[in-house]
């Protein structure tokens, strides 16, 4: 049985940023499913409940801090408590450069804090580089023996 196609999830409510993130993910030369949730409550339901997203397919979460429904920080903390998702890399992608935001994100066990560039091309390149770095190699095993 083959492994499911890796899934990159973006929790982002700004349509312009969603488009740039989608372009960045698409630029990765690899078969990747991509889903966007523009509401924190919906993202949690889909990822941790019976929302139809198989936890084993989630390979990376790109998380904005300012999301309606539940904040990005609340989502991060919730996902870190879920035993099926606690090891998934979660990257905060935010326009905030506030040191307190950055500190809180790392204290909540995010893998990285990425500040959204204002230049669209730089934004796309940042997402592409992050996805390439944080996605496991195609031939890797997902078992923990």
C-alpha cells in the first residue's frame, strides 16, 4: 500500500497571502496536496476531528497568527496536544515582528517563525524554501521504531 500524498495545510484568511502561499507550495517540484482553512475553528475541526483529513497525510502546517475563530497561537497549542499531529512541523507565517509574538510562538513549540515579506516574489520564494526544507524526503519512512 502506498503512502498518502503529503498534505501541506495553510491556515490563512487573507486571500492575497493564500495565493502567494499556494504559488510557493506549487513551485516545489513534488506531488503535494494543499488545503487552506481561513478560520481557526474550522482548521481545528478538520485536522483533529472527523473532518476527513487523515492525520498521517499532514506533513506541514503553515499558520498565520491572526485568524478568525481561534487565534493562530490557540491552533498551535491545540495541534501540539494532539498525539497524531504533535510531531508535524508547524511554521508560523505572520506579518508581526513583535518579539512577544515570536517568543509565545516558540514557547508553544512551533518549529519556525517566518515573517511575511512585503514583496510578493520574496514571499513565494520563502514559502518554497520552507516547504522544501520541512517536508520529509520522498523515500522516508513514517514509522517510529
